[in-house]
C-alpha cells in the first residue's frame, strides 16, 4: 500500500509543476538569435519553407532519442548507448527486411516479391531490438547496481559491436526501396514528411505523459530524491526499468526512421549521437542532478544543433565548428545548472 506522502521536486514544488524554467527560456532566445543571424547572413536560402522542413527532418531522429533521454536525465540517470541502440535496431531491421523480401537471387536483382510482409516485420523487429536493449540497460542498472554512466558505457560497446558483427562493418545493401519511398521521403497529405509527423506524435505523447500522468510524477520524484520516492511507496527500480525501456524504444524508432530516410543501415555513423542527445536535453534546461526537465525544453535544445548545422552548411563553414559551438553551449548550460544547484543548497 502506498504511503500518503506528497512528493516534491528539488525546487520544492510538487512533481510536474516546474516545466520550463529560466534556463530553458534563455536557450529558446539563443535558438531565436541563431535563426535571426543566419536569416541576416543568408536571407531566403535559410528562411525558405523548404529549408526549415529540411532542418526539421534532420532533427527528427535526434529529437526521438532526446525524448527518451529527457525521462532518463530527470531521474538523475544517463544513457550513453542511444546512438548504438539506433544503429543496432536499424541493422537488424534492414537485415530482416532483406531476408524476408525474397530469395538472395531476387533481392540481388532488386526484385522484392514479399516486401509487403518483410517491411512491417522488419520495423517491428527493429523496435523490439530497441526495447530489449533498453531492458538490458535497466536491468544492469537496477539489478547489478552499476551507475548509469558505467552501465550504458559498457552496453554502448556491446550494441555497436553487435551491429558491426551483423553487418560486417559495412552498410546493409539491398534494402527494399519502398521503405524509403513510403516512409522516409513520403509526405503525409502532401505537406508533412513522415519523420516529422512521427516526431510530433512522440513529442505530444511524451509531454502529456510527463505532465499529466503518474508515470511523469514518479519520474520527477525519483530524480528529486530516490529515497524519498521509496518512502512514498514508489517502486523505484521498476520505474527506472520502464524509463530505460522507453529510451531504448525511442532509439529503435529513430533507427527505423534513419533506415527509411537513407534506405540503408550504416554501423559507422551516429558515433556522436549520445553526445548530441545529452547536449540537447541539458541545453534544453534538464538538470544532470535530476528532478528538473521538460519535453518542450528538449525540443528547443534539439533544434539548436540542427539549425547550426544547416546554417553552417549554407555558409560553407566546416562542420567541425558545429561540434565546437555545441560544446561551448553545453558547458554554459551545465555551469548555469551547477550555479542553480549551489544556490538551492545555500537557501
């Protein structure tokens, strides 16, 4: 039986009341400033509707993983394996689609007699791989009692190595082109690309779950104080397991989107996804100390690197500057977070 204890987050409010703090508003202003700067520098080349659509499509995969990472970081955890889960999910899904679409001779001649079955099965298998990977992360953390950093650092190598073994270290060939034409490059109602639509649905569901449900309140409570959450009757280990499974599922979904966009699965890409996802969530106002974060903030944090990358490409600036700039913004965000935490401890 649960105890009648009112849960509080680190800012003294009930879980779910703090959503979009000062740091998140600040980072939103940074995003607007970047848009204004690139608009001044490049004009219509940057401000066109087509370009903004391209930015949103590029950000969709990162955003899906950032949603899962938001829940993880709010619990005071971390998941370094998100990029590896994306790669493994896409490789397994691609191999499944290829093997079920027809005989080796048929698919090598780009004939796919069974693709109507192979593609949905491949998608389901890819999502299942993400769920299993997230479950492994959660079990290692809750049962073996390893810190999330060490646990997911280890599984990062495990998942990425497995993907490279299954693919031979090269892109998976002969993926049915219908995956790309019907999902990756398809526009719903002729205007909204499928990757963006999937990301929007995920954002809405996650925002409602974090704000309106018991699952969201428990997530904030555990991040604020796991011990207090236990005293309130929350099964902390079981909830953490669910959070890491959610992160794995969304990483698997991002892997399916990646497969659909490029019509192949590449084990050599996404090496910096874990850094970019964590940066997006922290820049968006989530606290690495737990208990604070929002989906809206993570959305804003996700679009900052996407806008930077797009703007730098149009400007002809080397991509290395993007990572350097994101690193500076991340350091600033963590510094603000530490100052906030120190001020709370003194008060």
